[in-house]
């Protein structure tokens, strides 16, 4: 196999460019990626994040979710609480996640512990989901085996008949088995690609009890690429 060799022509990232807090910097990059997705075709899903967990045997597991929450408390995502990721996070709260925008030569990594989202936050997000997405949450026993696509679609039709679409956020109730997690970060790393693989890696490491918006709770350092 002849590997592709692409020289990264990003703008990089220097310490004097950093915003005051990890939250401010991550938010600025996420917002820039969202804008890029609206203007060009090279950033398809700017909120797609890889989330890594471990099972009871210590074996790693990774999957892609959509970042649905981002504030000073940390990034968050929704999922079935009966899913594999939820069961693994319940058994071991340590978690890592990453956002990658290859076309922008940028990535963000989060490491910390997962805490379950409050029911009010989940309810607020649930009501914003399209009707079909809410039906899918009811129809899918996430992470469980299914005999065929036809069986999955039959479950969807059954739930659609149970909760018909009348154009209201109240048409489909929030399932008890559905929720989400927020990552309370201990480390936040920003990666910016540069030519000749001499990339920039800037890391915030927790030194205090404050959140991502508390500048005094974080120490900035540079890592070699």
C-alpha cells in the first residue's frame, strides 16, 4: 500500500493566540467549524466526536457521537442509558473524547470523568429533536443485536403509530432509558497541523477545582508533536 502524503498547511496555534480559558478557546474552534460546515463541503459534521470508554476487562471501546452540550462545565452527549457506552461509563467513569476537523487541520481532545446529565437538561434537548429522531430513540434497543433491518424498521413503524406526529414537542415523551453524559475535564488539548509534521499541541491541565471557564484552575503547556 502506498500511503498518501499530505502536508498540513494549517495556521498553527501559538501561546500568545490562546484565549483566556479552555472553554473560550474550544468554543471559538467549535463555532469556527460550524461556520465552515455552513460555507463549504469539507466539514460535514462539525460536532461529531469520538468517545472512548473501557469495559470491565479494561478493553478500550470507541464510537462516534454528536456533541449536544458545550458550556463551562464541559462537553456532553446524549445516548440510551442502556447502551454499551452508558454501561461502561457507569462501571468506569474515566472517559476521553475528541473532535477532529481534518480540513481545518484542527483537533481537540478531552480527558476526564463522565457524569450523567440532569433530567431537565435532557428533557430540554429531547424536545428540540425532530419527531423522527425521537421515534428512533424509542424504537432502538441501542447496542443490542437485531435480526434484520426489517425488524428495526418494523419497531420504528410501531412506535410511530403509538406516538403520531402532530407537530408538537409533546408528541413523543422522553423515555426513562434515555439520557446523556457530560465530561468533567482534567485535560484539554488543542492540536493544530503544520507543515513537515511539526504540529502545535497546546494542553490545559487541571490544577484547581474550577470549571473550563475558570482561568485560575488550569495550567498551559506545550507538547512535542
